[in-house]
């Protein structure tokens, strides 16, 4: 747990705080459930199993103990968002 498995990188044309990208792991959706049924349950949604330790850095880390005997593939859906620009 806590091991970094990859780092996401996205950019925005804005600069400063308006160009900061924030990452989060989100549920993958129904396709993962279908794949899990077809492969005897050895595929899982990575939501909850993986997380972003520091949202602005994009390091995806293992959040829970993984068991290869039970699950061989995790599908991780990562969402990158930027702050909206406010002209005051």
C-alpha cells in the first residue's frame, strides 16, 4: 500500500492557479462489470483500490492490498480537472 504505480500528466493553457490540474480516481463504469463476468471475476474497477496521494501531482498509488490470485487486472479511470477561470 502507498506504492506509486504511475504518474499522470496533463496541462492547461492557463497559467498560475487557473492552470493547475487536479487528478482523482473515479468509478470506471459498467464495462468493467461486464469484463469481470466474462473473465470469472478476475477484473475489477480500480476505484477504491488506487488513489491519488497528492491531487495536484498526479501520483497514482495503491490504496489497498492487492491479491493477484483473486484479481489480475484493474481498470483505473482518472479524471483531470482544472480550476475555472474567473475574471474579477
